[in-house]
């Protein structure tokens, strides 16, 4: 037996599923969410590509006797993201740098 909430969710129309008040707005939201999902997939792919390139750089640096992390480069990356996206850009860059460093 399904709960009232489950039954309501299963039979909810597009407006209810999106939080919109009209079917027209729900259609717009549905299309925009599909676009966001596509963009998210592309962003994830780009982050994975960035991680792979970073690993190549780290390997070359370590093999040549250098350190895994180049702090001046990381500072430049942080500044680039901050300048482009504001304060939240710094947090995003920190997350990317953490993902791309691997185990330090």
C-alpha cells in the first residue's frame, strides 16, 4: 500500500513536480532543468579532464625533483576564479585544486 505522499507525487502534474504555478512555467522549468543536467555532465567531464592534466604536470614536476604542488600557481588560479566569479569563485577554485592535487 502506498502512502498518500507517494501516491500524490506519482500523480502530480508538471506544475506540481517543478513547483511552478502554471503548466507553461513548468514546461519552461523542465526544459531548463534538462539543459542544466547536460551542462553538469559537461562540467564533470571537464573537471575529470583537468584532474588528468594536473596529474601529468605533477608527475613531471616530481620526476624532475620538484614538489607536487606549486603554491604560486595555485594562488594565480584562485585569483582567476575570484576575479571571474567573485568570492564563491574562490571556494570553487579551492575545490578544483583539492580534486586535482590528488593525495598530498
